[in-house]
């Protein structure tokens, strides 16, 4: 967890890998994920690199794998996940995998083609058999003029009166939907000399091949299967028997073919998953090797990359073990670099969600203070201030707790729903948000908008009634009664924890909470911003920019605390010093704060303490005096430092704590003031100091900070606004749903029946509106407070992550 507060120290290393052991060295580095490689062949085309042939072979294998995977999916099977940890195969295994893959693909193509051919032949035989079986009794389509029945058979038995009649037969099969259209078209083409008969087959025949031939005669327009039709019945029966025998033989051959196909698919299921992982790893290794340059003697590969300094011993040991078989050990050593290193912050399941919030704003610069550890507490707390309710927070907490307890189940991890993945990745964030909401809900004393009486109330109605002499006539004329805390025994003391439940019965409940939450928002906002400015001190100290402590941090603190810190002091002072007896004559803080900037005094608004006007005037003058210091201090100091560095003193550039980066402030021309704030490296000899640019950047920073103190303080009032909105929505939902249901039935049975749909509606609206919509709104506002109001005080977020070469995604 040490790297959470500041990114780990990262160094640029150079590898000398023997040619015979380069593949195994890079493969082991991919298994551990220790280093990020740099492309030393950026100017070389991808088609001209050393290992482009191996990459193409891997890509060809991946195409074959896709064909095999599609065949497995087509058969209704599922590829099992690979078992165990699979290493990248040696280069000599590539030919073996390629040969076996091609053989399996060839067998699958042959067997699949034979299967389709046999099914087509079987289908033709079944159609022919169905036509011959249905063709014994052909009904007469048109009634003759001699009065014979409409369905009298056209062909009489042998030796009948019509034995000399010659009729040409064409039998075939057509889809039922096209039968009527075919009959009409044939009748017109034959000019009425046609007798057509259509019968449905006894069993459903499915054509495995899409019929698409050139138009041949009229029947071909309807995609008919035309078969020879023997006129003699004995011939038809013999042909039918032959067709049935051929169908049985084809079915046996087709069964053997399908069994062999199942065996081939079984081998594919067994071999394909590990091959896919191994070839992806092999391809990744060759892509990294393509980024290496060849030495002059062609005996080793030279690579460069970023690595955490704490991982250097492990890196050296891995390279030594991987290259031991080659007879020559791989060498790795650190090299100096003026380029800004990447940022490495290690996370775990718990901290990954909070680090993601910070990285969404921007990845921190190298060794810049990381806001994530503080966000773990401040983000859920600010969310809970706007979402404070015991019931709603408990529901969110239980939902997140269920995801945390089920996080190791494969079905939960493998879920493809995007919304579910979003919730699951932030399960620990939701857990703390729900827990803090329960805490602030107890402070607000709200549970589904209802107050709970955990401790005895600090107000006594009996004492007020006894000492005020409330009569029956007084009670009849005054439906609203006032509890005066100045009366002895009415106010017994503050509630032990949170808001007194008696306020939920008061008509001025909203007025009281508005005043409380508004002042609480100002206090939390000023504290949060001050903490952000203080965190900037650690950046200046770490990068050796001591002048910024006096020329930036100190004036910023004086400006922020002299104006808005004083406002917080007035709020707390008034809470502590004004009692119930003097509440009616208590001064207005708003008027005092306005008079502070106007250097005036209001006779009707008394002072909180002696000498208040003098203190206020001094604070305003002091705050205004810090503006020129903020505007001109750093540029003038950098100008003086730059002129001093140009003197021929023969002094060599200094190195920073890591021994790699140059922390000179003279690099402002190359990086700009924002980058220079965190001590970005630069080339001191080539740097050109431009005072106008530095003044422009510093002026932007000064205006942004001074105006931001006002706007950011007002922005924290969203804590008050959203807390009020959440409480009022909860109250409205209770009053318009549950309260109506509770009043509908007075009998036990009626109430039970009515409350079932009422409670279902209340629960659904609570989840949809108060948990989802209000929760999302509070989340976004808390996100804005951290990104703009908090992180803007010390965090630049303009770096880039360390992306080590790893096989984790391949596994």
C-alpha cells in the first residue's frame, strides 16, 4: 500500500538478450508482467521487421482457430476453458501445432462436405419415394361432360374402357405455398390440357441445401424437384422398393459420417482451447521481439523498457534463469533518461475502484501525490452527506455486500451485462457509500423519511405546558404550539447523536435543517479545499521546489483561510457562544461577511466579539496582498534562477532523488508551467526561458485559484441542496403512497389486502427513484466535487500509466 500515496519509482532499463534465448526471456517476462517495452524500431515498417514471418504464421493459425471454433459452435458444443497455467510454446512447436491444426481443419471440411452431400442425396431419395408413394391415385381435376363424378380416377385398371388412353405424367415436389400459383401458371401454359393433383407428404421433409438453379421450363420457376414417373404400377413399386433400400443404406453411411464428425469435434474441443492461449502468447512475444534492435554482431537483441525499481532484482533473476541454457546470460542495467517515466500505482480489489475514479480525471504525473487513498474516505462521505438515510443506505450496503461475498463465483465474473459489470467493478465503492449513508442517516435521524427515537428527546412539552399556563381556550385558538428553550425545563440538553426526533413534528423542521445543512456544507467544503492545498506541499517538497512553498502554497492558504476559513470560524463561534436566551438577538453572519468586503459596519447587527471589524479588515487586506505574490513571485524567481544558471560557473546539472530525472525549474519553456509544477525533466542546455509565457501561465493559475475559492465554496452548497432534495423526495413518496395505503382500511383483513400492492409500489418507486436516480445524481455531484474542487488544488493528472508486457489478458 506504500505506492498508493505516491507512484512507485520507475527506471528505464536496457536489455541485452542472446539471440538463442531472447524468446524464452521475453516469454518469462510476459508471465510475470514486470516491464513495459519501448519500440526501438519505430522508423521501420511493420513488414520489414525481423520476426514478421512468425507473426504472420501465428495470425494464419488464429484464422484456422476461428474456423474450428465456428464449427464447434455450429454443432451446438461449447469450448471448455483451458486447464492450468499454459506457457508460451517453444518456437519449434509452432510447426507441429500448425500441422495438426491444418489436419483437423481439413478433416472437418471433408467430413462436413460429405455429410451435406449425403443429406442432399437422402433428401432426394425421400422426395422421390414420397412422389411415387403418393402417385397411385390421381384425382380428376376437372369434371367431364358425361356426368362422371368429380373425383373419379382418370386411369382405369388394366383392360378397362380407357386402356388406349395416352397420358404424359410429370411428378415432383413443390412447397405447399407455391402449389396454387404453379397450377394456375401451368394450366395457362398448357391451354387447359392439364390435370394437376397435389398431395401433402406423410412426413415432413427438410431440404438441407438451398435450392437455386437456372430457370428450366415453368416448373423450375417454382424450384420443383422433377422425378421420372413409371406408368406401370409394378414398375413404380419396384422403383419405390429400390429407393427405400438406397435410403436405408444412405442413412447408415450418414450415421457413420456423423459419428466420425463427432470424434473430430471432440478432438477439436480438447486441443483448441490450449492452442488458442499458446498461440496468442507466442504472437505477443514475437511482437515484442519486433520492437527490439539487433546488435552490430547479430548475436544479441537490444531492448529498452520501463520497470519499477523494486522489481529490478526479480527481473535480473528471471532473465538469468531464462538464458542459462543458451550459455550466455542476459544482461539488464539502468540507463539515464530525460523523458518523463510512466506512473505505476499498484492496486487490489478494494482500491481499484477508487483509483479508477482518480484515473478517469487523468493519470497522475510521475511520483505526483495520488488522491486515491484520501478518496476512499472523502468520496463515500460526501456522497452520504447528500444521500443520508438509514433505510436507503442499508439497501445499498446489502446490495454491495452480496456482490462482495459472491465475487469469486465464476458465473458472477463471466456475466456479460454491461450495467452489471459497472456495478460489480465498483462493489467496494458502493459498500462504503451505503455504510456512510447509514451513518449520516443516523445523524439526520431519517429512515425512509421517518424519524426514530433511539434516545429520549431533549425537549419537554410537559414543562412548557406547566409553566406557560396553556388553558383549553388557548389550545383551541392556537393549533400550533411553540416550545421556548428559554423556559426552564423545556430544553433539557442536546440530543446524544444526530437530530432530535422532536424536529420531525415541528412545522419549522425544514427551516431548521436548511440552516444546519447549509452551514455544514460550507464547513466541509472549506476543509476539503484546504486539505487539497496542503497536499500540494508534499509535491513541492518531494520535487525540491522549495520556492513554491513560500510563493504559492503560503499565499494560497492565507487567501483561502483568511476569507472563507474566517467564515467557518464565525459559524462555529456563533454555535458555541450564542445560547437559547440570546438567540433572538444573535447577529447575522451573512451581513457580517458582506460588511467584511465593504469595510463597513451595520448598527443593527452587533459584533460577535470585540475588535471584529479590525480583524475582518486585516484579513481582507492580507488576502488581497497575496494576489501579487501569487501572480509575480514564481515568474520572477524563475527568471532570476535562469539568469543565474547562464553564468559561466561550470556547475553541472544536478539529478533528482531517483538519479534519473532533472528537476530543474529552467525547463519551463519546454514543458510549460503546469508541467514544471511537478518538476518535469527537460534539457537545461536547450531550454529557453520566456518570461511572457511564464507570466501568462501564472496569471491563469492565479485567476483560477482566486475566483475558484469563491465559486468552489459556493459549489459545495450542492451538499445542502441534494440532501434537502433527497429528504423531500422521501417524504413525498411516503406521504403519497404508504400513508394513503395505511389510511384506506381500518379492519385487519382489508388493511392486509390493500397494503400488499401499496407496499410493492412503494418498494419499486423507492428503488427506481431514490436509490437509482437519486443515487446516481449524488454520485455525479460527489465526483465533480473531487475532480474540480479538490484535485484541482494539487493534482495535474497529465501523466500516463505503466503498461507492462503481460499475458494476464491472454490467460
